């Protein structure tokens, strides 16, 4: 473990050292944000070296919950959960999966929605600033990787450009660092080549950068429809879909566990996995029907107002209070809201 307290992803000793560092620190609790791709070892099993050695209570947030786990995943998630004071997921359906597939008691699991900054919506200003006036804007944002299914969104555009020749699809974000480490820019290069092959250079714009929150918000404010064509169903958290909803943007997504719940009650449309025609069909429905579009936007914005980080921080503070060592300690939730 480095002097700055950073874990070396592939060094098991680093996880043990991190536990020692945290145990010696003046902490009341540790928040472990768990995602399979960010820890070393088979299915990220090195994180257990941290969990097993932590003496400070810790609360684990699972960002992915696999519905049908193999023995390795089942054992890993079960042990992390048993060592955690509480487990947090972002959806009721994810809580049910933990109960039914992993045997984790419902009383140990807390549902807290994925938070986001609630913006002031200024579509005309955003479009002028980004040189998108008079364009129909689609967008996908976040760290670029094959799991996002961006190729299917690109392949949907030929079904749309004849009716909306001004349509433009923004692919916003740099390549995921782990993908870049393993494969370089192979996936992005594949997408760029696909755009050229389909003669869509005017209709696709790559913003190959890790943008600050304010710039991401500006791009989302300029967007008409947010696209989330994920290729895997097991995703139980999506910061980008949440971000789109807080901006009042209708979402077209594949039916991941997260999207099915987050887009219920008229907040978006679900398309088929790996199906460019299905994506185009959903986009066409929204663009052709102003009443549907307005209803989706209104429902998304109303739901998004409940997801501000201040509200989410208050819910996490309640979880911290519920641990034995922390009872009555966390009282200033506004401090948490600002971090």
C-alpha cells in the first residue's frame, strides 16, 4: 500500500496493509463500493483480504448483483456480506436476488437509490454552447467499454437518418482504464471504423475525454434521448441512467435489472438486447409522438428530483447509525452530503 493510502489492485499484501491502515485511523466506519472489475484476483477475490482484516465496521454497496452466480461468485458475495455490518443495493429487485440466490437476510440489506446532482435544465443554452442547435441529440456517456453496447446504437442510426437527417449521437467518455490496459483502444477503434463504414460521420460525435460533472451536465441538458444499450442483464446500478433521469431525459435502455425498475412507471422505453432495429423503433416512437415524449420527460424529471445526493447521503447516514459502534455518532448529515 502506498504512502497515499492507495491499494495496488493486483497485490494481495496491499489489501492487508490497507486494512491495517484503516484500523489505525480514527474512523467510525468504512464504505466499500464493490464492483467485480476493480479488484484483483478471480472475480475480484482479493478484496476479501481487506474485508477479513478490517476491525472497523464496514458497509458494502454492491453495484452488480449476478442473478445466477456460479460457486465462486456465490461464495465471494456471501462472505463479503457476512463480514459487512450492512449491505446496500440500489434496487428492490437486487435485494430480492441477494435473498433468493445468495441467502442474505433481507434485514441485512438496505435499498438506497443511486444518487446524482439535480441540475438546472437549460437545453437551448447547452445546445448553443455545444454547437448542436437544430440537431436531434442522442447520447451515451461514461467510461467506454464493450459492455455498453454502443455498436448497436450506432447501427440503429441508418434506420433513423432518412426521417431525421439532423440526428446526432454523442458518445461521451474515455475508454475504461482497465479495458485500455488489456486491449488498448481496440473497442473505440472498432466503433470509429463502423461509423465510417456506415457513412455516419455527420451523425456520430465522439467526445473522447473524462469530463467534469459540469460538462457532463451540459451535454445531458442538450440531449433529447439517452441511450443505454447494455449487453448484460445483471447490472443493478447505473449512474449514467440515473444522471439522465435527474435531467428529465427519456431513456431507451436494454432490460437490465436496473433499467427495468428505474424506467418503470413511464420514465423510458426498453429495447431488446443486441438489437439495433429495436433501439431505432424505440427512438422513433419518442420522436414521432410529442405527447409520449413530454410524458416520459416529466416522469423522468419528477423521479430524478428524489435522487439528489443530499437525500442519498441522509439515507447512508441512517445506515451508519444502525451499526453498533456508530449508534448516535453520525449527526451532521450535511457534511456527508457535501463529500
